[in-house]
C-alpha cells in the first residue's frame, strides 16, 4: 500500500487522457509509442524499483468546459498557465498512446506520483516495435510548477502537496475532521455490509478500513467507483483531508443509495409477480424503474403524438372513424399484451399513408419533355411519339384516366429508364415495384392482420415510402409473376390496373379502401405471352425492339462512354475510344438486342486505362512550399506521439498544378491490338454462317427469344436405319410437330423435287433422319422454324448446300403454304447483326417491315414467299429444277 515518499524536484510526465489515477489506486497500461516507451525505459526499466513518474490528467480541447467550480486553485503562475496547453496525442487510460491525430489538449495542474509494481517488455511482430505492459500504483499528489520537454517525453518541475506528519496530527485533532471521519467510516461500513450480503465479499476491505488512515482510504474507496471525469478531478484537487473526506462520504453514500434503489425495484417487481406472470419479468422491471424515475408516461405521450399524426394525415371520414376505434382499443391495452404492437404498427401505417398529399405537377412542356426523352434515350422514335401523345392528353385533361402503358422488349433497351423519364416530365415522384418471381397474392393485396408477421402489399408499402398519392409507379417484370397454392398475383393486379376499380383498392392488411386512381401505372415485360389475356387487355403494349448497330454506336458515343469514364474516375484526357473501335466491339464482342454487354466491354477498357493511370511513376511533390509548425514541443508530439508526421499545404499552392501532375504523359487511345489484349479474341465472326452451311443438310433460321432475335442453325443428317426421325436440342412440342410436318411434306414431294429416283418412292428407305438444333442448353419452341426444317431436309436429300448469306423464318402447313409469324423486326435485326445479306419472309409479313429501320433494310435483300417452293427457289444457288417439275 502507498506510504509516504520523498518526491524529487522534477518528474517525467506520462499523460492520461480523460482518466485520473488517485493515490493508493492501481492501474495497468500498455505503452507502444516512441515517447512512452522511452519514458518507461529511462525512468522505470533502468531504475527498477527506484523509478518514479508523474501521472498527469489531460483533456481534449473540444471537451473543455467551465470547471472553475470543480477545480481547486492551482499554480496560477505565468509559467504554469503557459504550459497548460501542449500538442500531444494520447489514448484512453488503458492504452495511453494509441495512434490518433494530433490535437490541442489541456493539462491539469495537479497530478499523482506513481511507481511501477510490475513491468513486462514485448516485441510486436513483424514490425519489431518494443512495447511495455506497466502496473502502476498511485503514491501522492503533486502540483505542476513548470512543464517542459526532455527528449521524446515531457518533464515537470513539481512541488509535493502531501502534509507533514505534524500537520496531519494537528488536522486529526480538529473536531470537524473527527466528525467527518466517523461519518465516512459509518457509511463505508454500511456499504461493505451490503456488498457482503450481495457478493459474499468485503473482509479484505474491512481490514483496510481498520488499518489505513481514513484520508488515504478515501482515495482508495472512490477509485473503485464509476464516476465522471469532473468528479475524479475534484477528488484529485482535494488536498485538504477534510474536503477529501466530505467528497468521499458523498460519493460512497450515493453508491450505497443506488444499490438500495436497485434492491427496492427488485423487491417490488418480485412482489407483483405470480406464476402466470413470470414471462413478463423484464417488462415489470422496466415499469418499476420508470415509476422510481417518475417517467412512466412515455406510452401516453407516444399515443398522443400518434393521434396528432393521424389527425394531420387527412384521412377520409369513414377511414378516420375506423382509425379512432382502433386507437381507443389500443389505449385500453397494456404494452405487454400480445396484440398491442400489431395494433400500433397498423395505426402508424394509417398515419403514414399519403391519403391526400400529392406532388404538385409542373405545367407540362411537351418540347421540354421531348428534349428530355431525346437526351436520355437514342432512337425509339415510335415509343417516344406515343409517350408525347400520352403527355399531351394529360396536359389537356389532367384528370384523364389514360391507359396503362406496358413496355415490352428484351433486356437492356431502356424500359425502366423510360418510365423514370415519364415521371420527370410530369414532375411526379417515381417508385419501382419489382414483380419478378412473385408467386403470392399477398405480395399485391397484403396479408390479413390475423397472421403473425403480416404486412401490407407492395403497392401500399411503395406509396408509404414515396409519401405522395399520385406517383408514377413502375410494375417491373410483370411477365414474371407466377402462381401456386398461395394465389395468383396476376389476378390481383386486375383490380389495380382497372381504372373503374382501383379507386377503392382493398388491401387485406389495410382493410379499408384506398384510392389508386391518381397513380400513373407503367409496366415492363420481356415477353407478352406469359401475361394472362385479361391482364394484358388492361394495358397498352408498346414494343421496344433491339437496337441496330448504328443506334448502338450512337448510344455508346453519346451516353455509354461518358458514363463509363465518369464511373471510373477518368475523362477524355486519359482515355479515348475511337468510333471505329466501338464498331469493332459491337461487331466482334456483342450480339445482343440491348446495350448492357456493350457497356461491360467499355468498362473493361476503362478499367485497363485506370490501372495505367494509377501505375504512373509521376507523383506530386509537395515538400517544397510546405511550412512545418514552429513549436518544437508540437513537432515532437506530432512526430512521436502520433507516430506520423503531417505537412500542411499552404493556401498559395495551385490545385490545378497538383491535378496536372497526376495526368498521364500521353493519352491512351484504344486500337485493335488493345481490344484483343483486354477483351480477348473476337467472340463472333461474320464467317460463322458460311462455315456452318458449307455442307449439305444445314440451313439458317431466325427465331425470337426473351433477349430479342437470334440466328438459329438447323442441322440434318442421314444414317442407316428403319426410317425413324430423331430430334435433339431441347425442343418443345410445337417445334417437334413442325419437324414431323416438314419431313412429311418432303417425303410427299420427293419425286417432284428430284430427291429420289422415280422407282424409289420412299426417301427414308433403309435410313433414319436426325435433326439437331445447336445450343442444346437453350429451350426452343414455336412454329416459325417450319421453312428452315424443310430447307435443311431438301439440302440433305439433294446434297446441295444452302446459300450462306440467306436466313429464313416462317410457319408452313402440310400443303406447303407459308404462314406469317411474329417478331419480324427482332429477327431482321438479328440477321443484320450476324452479317446475313438475304432474308426470306412470309408474304403476309410484308406489313411488318414498316417497323424495321431504313438503315437496316438498305443493307438486306428481303425475299417474300407464299409457298414452300418459293423458299426453296431462293435458298439455293442456280436454277431450281423442282420449280418447273412441281405439279403444285
């Protein structure tokens, strides 16, 4: 235990941030920084048990408040005041010197001398830095007369504040001191008795109470309590034993009272509990605590605030009556009752919904709206024109119930961004509801409140999030809803999208009608076929086909490249992608309807440029024109205490010069060699069709998929067998039937088409036919491959190759008629992307060519066919003898 020690005139100072060490107390610290390690080595490690250091509390400048009433009178000399602020970096009391940014701190005027009871030395790996673990014991108080530095740490000229033995004997004779001693001892004994009952400890503390002087025991007692920094500093500044005993008695009594209040609360709660109420133990304790604090009206205040919020929500009268009934029911319930939380959440939803709050629509400017659409989207003239017509009707009749627009097209063509542009043109808020993979009707209508975990549907939740009753709501991926035993979400959407019904939409959770007629609904889908006909009937379908190569080029130059450069922290001064290189990326690395893969490839080029910029050897030199702070003490603290050295950039340095220093010496211009290095070898080749149809039995078809049009090769081969037909390629029932029809038609016309000698009427005599659709992992179905199948079979039996520059599509009948098919625009765009020059279409699809861009049609030869013979005549090179000999 601390005894009287003789202090030297100067001590090395170890700062404690926001922590106080009192005489007789113990503390364990870890020293890691250069300054503290040097202090421990020189003052404690080398001197062993003779070493003494001073522990001085410090405070952050931001935490300094007026403490005149707390801190006692200190040195007050000029030297003391000058040294009360120094630049230093410390950590909390248990890690004195952790890394932190240097900042101005304030030194306290009084500290405690300490000695080391235990020292242990360690080395951190792999840095090799030396650290110390020190257990310190506080000895006695001292006053700081002057603070200075010696090497890496601070030292202070001090004067002891301990009383002499004669002075202490005189104080002990003071009646006030005797009274305070008795009072402190009685309070301390009472606290020890309480602790013995609760923790079965306290015998050692009793021994201390009987052996140590009370004015020293006061410091030891108080050091074990949790108290604020101001109270710790107040105890440290209590040099007078009488003042120290008075404050210690007050703190001990306060700690005793807190223990008694806790016991009282526990006894009160236990007295109220019965066997059926044990599950509410924690809630009862919280209630008892609030009663003791006089703070048991929180629930009432919250309910009053909820009622005011409901009153300002602008509910219709019938819904307001329903909400008042629910609120009265809630007020009668206890918070621990099972239905309390669900009722409160329900009322909060009613209060949060925008019953009347709407976005103020700005006056529609059709020219500005058209400019906005042109700025955000390239091409799509027909789609933009329909949107402008829609906005024009809204301008003439704002309350008109317009149709629900449904944008249908492959991924990456701008369906979602078009809906966002509509909201921007109308000046309304935009909310997106994703319906992809939704199979539960409750996602649309909400769950009934009788279920655990019930919640409103996505529509009501979206309106709550957006906060207005007239947003533009996007129903994304409406074609990807499913149905199971939990209901059909598509059927629930019938009410939502019907203007005659959605003015009183009934959400199961809300259980009151909500008006959705002010909401502008826009839907998106990749395909029309999965959408149920009744739901499709409520929407106006606007098709967004894929982009042509020219449109992709313009989109890349105007939109994608600036966006990609900005996302990667680049600009045109770092990276330049010429138009010719963008064309190569489109032709060789992307064959898609949209532009997402094109953007990914451009992003790969940008990342390569970013790596080059980041690896440049040039660097910014800021050491010249930099002025360090002048204070030597500050320099030491900055360099040693925080273990980093900071330099301040003067205001006169030109930022443009610094940014210029990071610029690369030459702009990176993408060329063909760089494309192959970064993106790899070309993925697509215009010679693919020619290579694959170089042998008889192969034809080129055009199909439509969820991702737009695609080119589909059909391969047929013969082998020894019994006249059977084998089909592979993950085919659907419709396409299998088309293959059977094609084979039947070819067998029936074999003689006319000179596919077999006159004496052989069966072309399948002694052989089987195998028809394969490559890309077997992709499901295929539909009737549009009929003419392609016939052409492949005729090519196989006649041993003539189909023209490599020709692709075809069309359904055929058993009598050889060519019927129209859908997706003509997407199929023609796919043929154009693959370098096809001639396309054979059903004659009745001539009307669909109006939608195909003129730039594409100018590069293609469109051939129309009414019968299968027309297809065969155009599909093969040279004169077609079967045309003249055919009897049809």
